[in-house]
C-alpha cells in the first residue's frame, strides 16, 4: 500500500474524511460501477467528492498538509479530534465532535449496542 491519502469533505457530517488512496480508489470503482448514472447520480457524486484532494505524506516529516478550505468547511479552529471509522479517519473540530456525540442519548446508544451485539450486552 502506498503512502498517499485522499482527503474530502464528509457528505454526511461536518467533518473531513481521510482515506488511504488505494482504498478510496476501490470505493470509486464501486461507485462508478453503479448502473444508474443519471442526473441525480451525478449530483450525488459531486456532493460525495466535494473538496476531494490527494495528500501525500511528507517523506522527511511524516506529515500531511490539509488544505485550508477543508479546515474551514469542517469548522476546525483550535483543537482537532481524529476518529478512526472503519477504513478511514474522520477529522473533527473538537467542540463539534463533542456536540455530535452528545446528540445521541446514553439510552439510544445502549439500545443500538444491544441490537448490534445480539442483545447480549457484551462487546
């Protein structure tokens, strides 16, 4: 696997998504294989790929540079939260991330957890 990544606006949350490029290429192959590619598909694709940018890892520092316009989109001002989410990393403004977490009550979380873990309550 290469060291390049793709960063984009999340289509579902006010955060950024950082994907390994090879994984994102697989996602795009799946998307472009969709049989219905009419006007609504094209509009969805534009929203899904909005702000898309390839970001290489700097060989000397091991860092990557996130474009300012993407920071602005996600409302990142001071503190950042990185959230591992399946095959990508979400990049959040800390305050916005905490607000998002608080939007689900403990009771809702418990109910969904039980349904995911077959009502056993074990994780």
